[in-house]
């Protein structure tokens, strides 16, 4: 797999592209490497960044499932 591109540094924070976060999270969830190992592999500051990516990815996936099942705006409009 080609190494995904990191994002850009803005001030003291590095902003990562969504595609990079997804690739790292999926690789971790495959179970072959630890958070620390993936952090080193991709030059991240720590394994904690990988943990953040995994949590972000799980939220990203759950939101995508909501959108696939129907617009959340439509269901909220029915309630109001």
C-alpha cells in the first residue's frame, strides 16, 4: 500500500487529510500493528494520534450509515 499523505501543519497543529486518517485507522483495525507501531510507521507524534484516528473513523462510519439510511434532517423536521 502506498503511504497515505499527511495533511499540512497549521500553527502548532498538524491537520491530516481524511483519506490518511481512514487508511491508518483501517490498518490498525486489521490488527496487524499496534498504535505505537503505526505511529512510528507513519511518522506520527505518538500512538495516541492513531487512537484519535480510530475513534474519528468509527464516528465517521456511523455518520455515513445514517446518511445512507436517510437524511437526518428529514427525520428531525418530522419531529419539530
